[in-house]
């Protein structure tokens, strides 16, 4: 996955992409459970708190809300 067009603005789409090693594809899971873009220092966010299959992901300023929390399975 990566940040569309390597954009770092809130609302940028998170999209499936072929692995290239590009910084727009680097994410880390913080101790607080946030999936953070290394390029933008912002979180992967479930758009509009959606829960349905196919709900889109976006980049957003980390706020600690449930739609930004992730864990390893």
C-alpha cells in the first residue's frame, strides 16, 4: 500500500500498490496501535468510521480515535 501520489495532506487516499521501496510505502505500527506513515508522520484512518467491506482508507492527523487503531493478528 502507499500514499496516492506520495501526497501527505489529510484525506490522501491509501491505495494498493506494487512494492517499490518508495517512502510513500513505509508505515510502522506505534506502541499506541497507530499505523503511521513514515513519510507524512500521520495515521492510516478508516474513512468516515466505516466498517463495511471495501471501506476506503485515508491519511489523517493522528488523533487516537478507534478508526485509527490497528493490531498485529
